[in-house]
C-alpha cells in the first residue's frame, strides 16, 4: 500500500502571498471561473442565461436595481442608452414576461440612481431618480393592461382597481401607453376598474400596457445644479453632486422642498458641507454616512431648545480616514445589514460594521488577500452588491467579477474568503425574484447568474467557460529538499460531458524542470463511482448533498478516482493545475496529491 500526501480541501483564493510560500490548499493566479463551495471543494462555476429578448445594440446597461414596492410588487429595472425599462411578469392576469420601456429621452451618458420615499398622502412608496441634471424624477410603479376603451374612459383587465395597481388618486393623474408613448389624463375612476374624464382616448387598443407618467421636478436645488447621487434617510432625500461639496437634505414630507431654518425644526431640510465632491451615502446603524474621495462623514443631530421650541442643529463630523480612504463611487457602497462595505480609492474593499469604528479605528480592509488583483484592476463604472452572504464587486472595463464569501458556523465563528476572479460581461447587478442577475457591460441584455453549465450568448449558441484551478506550490514540508514520486492521484466529481479535464503538473517554479499533462475523462467507467442521479440518501452522507436534492452538480455527475503513473523526477516544489475550456462542463476537485518521498540524491548544482 502506498501513502499519498493529499490536499483534501480548498481554503481560499489568494494572489498576495508568494505562491511557493502559500498553504498548498490555496488557489493562486491564474485561477479563474472556479467556486470554492461550503464543503471546501473547488468546482467549475455555473453559467448564465439571458432574461428577456436578445439585443445587439452596443449600449451597455449603466445601472439596474429591483424595487419591491409597499404593495408587494417587484419591479426589476434597468437603465441604458436613453431608456428606463421594467421587467413585467404577469399584469392583470396577462403574461408579459419582457423588459418594457416605461420612459425614454434620458441622458445617454449619465448614470441613473434611485431610492424610495414614502408619500403620506397617497400612502404609497415612490421611486425617486436622479440622472446628473438639476431634476428629481418620480415614478410610482403603477402598471395596468387595457381591457376596453370608450371616447372618455379606459377599463382595465382583472378585478383589481386602478388604485390597487398603484395608480394615483390625488397626485399627477396622467397615464402613458408604453406602446405609443401617448399620455392620457384622467379625472376620476381610479378606485374602480374604469378611469373616467379622459379628453381623448384615440390610439389606445385592448391589450395596451399603461403606466403612471414619470414626473420631472425641475431645478429642485437650483438651475444648473446637477444631482448625481441620492439616498433617502428617515424619509429625507439627500442629494449630492459630482460638481460641488454640498449635500442637500429635503423635508421629510416633501422631497422637493430643501429650505431650512438655523437652527432647524426636526424634519426640515438641511445643507451638509463635505471636503470633497459627494461619492455616495450609506447607513450605519442609526447613523447617516456621507462619503467623499478621501473622507467619511457622519451626520450629527444636536437638540437645542429655543424659547419653548425644541429645535436641532445638524452638521457633519469628519471621521478618521486617510488619503484615498473615502468611497470610489456611489455604486460601490454596499449595505450589508447594518454594516457598510465600500470600494475605496486606494483601491481596497473596506468594511465598517461597528459605529465605534467611525471614531478612531480605521475601517477594516477585506481585500488584502487579493491586493495585487485590486492594484492592477480598473474599477471604472464598478458596481457592488450583497447576495446570499457574499459581496460581489464588478469591473466592467475588464469583464471581471470579484466575490468575497462570508461563512458563519454554528458557534458564530465567521470565516471570510475570496473566490477566484470570474470572467463575465458584468456591469451593474441586481437581485430579481431571489436570484442574482448581472447586466451586460456591452449590450442591453441581462443574465441570470449561476444558471446552467455554459454562458448563454444567444438563443441557439453557448460560450465555453474557461475554468482554471491553480493550486499553490507544494514543497511537502521540505522546502529545500528534493522529492520525487511515481503516482499522482485525483478524486473529484465529473459530468460525462467532461472528457477533457486537464491536469498539469509543474515540477519546479513555472514548470522550469518539467511539465506533465494528463487528461481525466468523464466517460471512463473505470474511474467512476455511482452518479448523483442514482445515489440514494442512504448511500450519501448528509454533508455531501443537502436534503431535498439541491446540489450544484448535474444529476448525472459521478464521483471519480484516478491514479496517474509518472516517471520519477526530482523537484523542490510541485504545482497542480486543473483546467477545462469547453461548453457544458462540470467538475470538482475533492482531493489530490502524490506518493511523495525524499529523493536519495543531493542537489549539488545549487551549492556554491
């Protein structure tokens, strides 16, 4: 019986530590498109599938978000070129399932950003948007399908009223036909299924989709003052600009009113002055946080009694931070519950989870394990997202996605680790119906991530996923001694479509002594065990596959074990690299290693 020195788990991806001095359970450069799962296996990442129709126009999606309204509807939205689109599923019993333009003629260069504000008159939350000009835009999320029309009335499908579909009863009573862009103003009937008092319904037909008109509120701060960033905090709208250091806060009952007293009455507007242009906002516990390029500020509310009137002073306190430790941009500030993760200008991914960190302790740096990747990266138009206990950060310029996993055990001990870079056409990201979607950095298309085993380019074609799992060099505990072996074993999972899983063994750094390539074939029955499809619960441990049959691997995937015979060659360090670059491939690495022994020879060549 031979003894093998095995690597039986994967800890993390790390590009900062010298690859010959890493824990051999670490993935290193050039690893890509691999996922380290909760069982500490490395497996090929899943692919993506398109949501909605194909679109080859060379206009990338500049932002995307999902609004879950106060009435329970989910409105996935995306902004590109000059269009704002909403993905509509089933409306009034009619299945639409398409990205639908609700408004056009926007800026073709600026990025739209949005947040929600509560209107106490309509008893609805409203979506407020800025797009780099002096306006605030208002959208209420109302959608209906036309059933019939008369000269002055519009009747909708289904039994819900227009008001139940979120159409206004007191604010701007104008609807828009998304097919034609024609506006129709009503005077009544919103609490029924028929709108009345319409001057002219010409152009409408049964089946048309109606939305409430998007309202533009002009010059809300001042004419020519561009509003680039927006955040709603305690129902007050904060507006920042890339052109000045001022952050304006609205009244809490009117998002277009920014006037205030000195001292102010609680709920009035306010003016906060930073030491640089606004780079976005966040909320840490009960604290409103404003970012500039180098700085972080906390809004401080101080109660003051003036005569018999309780007033308050509102100002910002600059917190301890160094050069370039402010936010890179508003789209890379990520709310993680009551904590904030953000991309700084260093660049680094920083994390603030305790308000005390704002008073003297520098924000925690999370990106040090992959600092070389960050230093070499271009984060122009980057976006961040929090999804299923992981931080996602995109690099649209280089089509990369970085993922930082947070794993907490039953005792509350937290482990964080980086995944290898994912090569994807990613810009903005959003969560739709509980799944993570990436929005293309090249064309107006959106994709469900981690779906299928290839990247779906169109309805009838697939793109291969180039997956590389490059393990750190292994000196087997004897860095300066020569070793050799004559067998190398690999254990993992593989789909039958994977006939070309390549194992590359580099003897010496970069394979300067020798490189050997071997192929693992998923159709070779000699190396396969039972497939997941045929395995019963009693044949698998509960730790291997979750109850309910949910597993990342295809059902036909089989466990494999293979031993490759090798000629004995002396080396100081060895690297194993697994890779594939075809469509519909799945494989994972559970364990691998060699029957290593110390060489009987002495390496006299390096003695001087």
